[in-house]
C-alpha cells in the first residue's frame, strides 16, 4: 500500500487516465462519421495517454523488481512513441493535408523507437528508487540507446507543436488551440527526459499527454459548432433560394396568365368587330 503522499501522485495519474479515456471514447464516436474520420487518430492518442498515465501512476504505488521496472519503462516508451505517431498523423489529416517527407521520416523513427522497446535490456538496464519531495518513486535506469530513443520522442513532440503553429500562422481556425496543447506536451516531454538523465522533480509527462488532449477537445468542439452554424446557414440559404424560385415561378405563371387573358380579350374584340362589319345592318343606304 502506497503512503499518503505517493497516493496523491498515483491518484493524479489515475485522474489523467480517466480523462484521456473519456476523450478517446468521444473521439472514436465522432470518428465513425466519414466527415470526422480523422478524429479516430485522436482516439488512439487518447488510449495511448490512458495507458501511459496508468504506467506512470504505478511507479508511485509499489517498488517493483528491476525486471518489472524495465518492463514498465519499456512499455511507457512504446506507448509514448505510438501516441506521437497518432498525434503526428492527426496534425496533417486534421487540415486535410498529406504528411511531408520529414514527417514520414519522423514517423518511421518513432516506429523504430517502438520496436526497440521490444528488445529486453536495450533501452533500460535496471531500476532504482529516487526521492522526490520527500516521497519515494521507482525509476528506471536508461541505457545510452534508451536516451537516444527518448531524444527521438522529444523531437517528435516538438514536431507536432511546430506543425500546428505553422498552420495557425496561416490563419486556420482552431490551429492555435492545437498548438497550445502540443506545446504543453512538448515541454513536459523535455522535462521527463531531463528526469531520465538525472534531473530532480516529480514526473508530470502524463499530465502533458492528458492536458495536451484537452485543447484538442476544445478545438474539436469549436469546429463542430462552426460546422453546425454553417449547415444551419446553408439550410436557411437553401430555403430562401427555394422560396425565391417558387415566387418567381408564381410570378411567371401570373404574367403568362395575364398575357393570355389580354390575347383572348383582344381576339374576342377583333371577332366582335369582324361580325359587326359583316352584318347587313351595319351598312348605310343612300337616300332615294
């Protein structure tokens, strides 16, 4: 059983996991629509954030053996790499664009990081216990390869931030909100890597994954609202155009009816005049 202080950090990680899981459920539900299918990538990112938060929380709740700690740390690195793959793809598909060559190269690098975690002892060699704010936390010992792989994670997180920032600079609605979330994640990833190489302080990168998704949820909500407004305006415009066309048809029929009536009246007048001219009584007889 974890002491009271450690339980607070574990509860915080569990709360982050719950929030990320709820976000993933919403994103997957919206992603079922063809129009919003890119949101499925945020759903996968939400699942990744959930798993990462639970793994981070476990470092406060027990003191595992070195082998178990290596397994947990490798799993965290695996989840982080795959989550960033989803976020990187989303940073392009969200705006209807295809990934650049650099983005594809970075995505392959993240997959290499994920694959490296499957090799026992390649990224982490053991475990230790460090004291943070008077509290004990189990912590992995990274190998040089593990530190390089962590560096790739840092580069990828900043790439997501830069991507959203560049789109926001073009004036695309909602991009700056995504940039804020990606910036939070990038800063906390840098902090986590600094902890991995010996810097003091508690781990907060699980907050980065969860807080990084909250702006994405906000941006998605705003986009849904804008889409609903656009559809409503389109329906109102279509209704107005239909009324105008209907009124135009009515006026056209009325004009045709009036023209037909005038032609018929003129025809009747001409017929009456013709009959009057042909009538014998209409001829004047000269006096005898």
